[in-house]
């Protein structure tokens, strides 16, 4: 047998009215919760009983829902007079002032100030937030250091490559210099030597000196002893070329 329709009017019996209110209120809160979950809607429900007791439901902050409702209502119904505009802007200023005070208080608490009156749970939340912030700062610092180290390693590798190229050029120049010295000796009928001869009969002596691992050809001036020996040479029957 089907359920009969109930006439929508005030229930005179107090007990029946209270039972109906309790059942309908529970069903209304259930439907509001389902609507917020299924449709991803922002739902705010406020119910006052006949005795003045408050029942409410919201899937977010009830204050935020009410503020949003008032703002939306004012946007759809533009302010008509200056008094309404004044009230509107006063309300907006008060809201912003409250938000600013809340942010300032949160900042002082993060700095370790104005902690009186907080519970152990609130202090634990602040500690967790500081720990997360500290970990984020450390991670960013380590990333910056890693990038700087990689950049320095790249620059160091470039310097090593340039140094190796310079060493190759120096070795090539040294070989060319030695070839030129050898050709110079052979062209003058001299033997290519690397040490200075000890003979005092030569007015000029060629010497090979190593300065910074490079070979150079030097021409030394005759000493006074060699000059005197040259002057005495005709008496000994020697002929200097």
C-alpha cells in the first residue's frame, strides 16, 4: 500500500511537530551534503528550530559562504543611494582590516611572538609549518649550490682544454725552433750540440740554453783571455779563421 501524501501545513501537535522537524532536518542536511559532494558545489545550510536552536551545514567556511552571498547579492543588485554605498565600503574595509590583522598575527606567531594563549595543538601546527618552510629553503639553497658547482666544473674543464691546447702549441713551437737551429748549424758547417764547447780557440761560441723548457741559440762574446791568445797566435804559427 502506497504512502499517502501529507498536507503541507503547520502541525498543531507539539510532539508530532518536533518529530517531523527532527526527521526532515536530518534529511535536509543529508541532501545538502550529497549535493556538495556529487556536484562539487559550495553549500551552506542554516536552520533555526521553533525553540531558537541553530543547525547548520557547510562544506567550507560558513563565514566565507555568507560573505560570498552578500557580495554576489550586491553585484546583482547595484547600490542605489550613497548610504548603501557607504555601508558597503565600510563593510569591505572592515573585512580587509580583519584579514590584515589575522595575517599579521600569523606572521608574529611564525616569528615566535604572541604565542600566549595557544594550545599545544596550535603550537604543533606552527612548528610543522616552520619545518616545512625550513625544508623548502634548504632545498632551494642546495639546488643553487649544485648549479653553481656544475657551472664551476664546466669552466674548469674549459680551462683544462685550453691549457692542453696551449701545451700542444708550445711543443710544436719547440720542435720548429729545434729544426731551425739544426738547419742553422748545418748551413754554417757546424755540428749541432746542446752544450757549450770548452775550447778556447773559438772567438765566438754557440750555446744552447734551456729557459722554461724552450731551446734558444745564444752567441757569447770572447773573453780577455781568448783575445790575448789570438794576439799571440802568429808567434806560435797558428792561423785563426
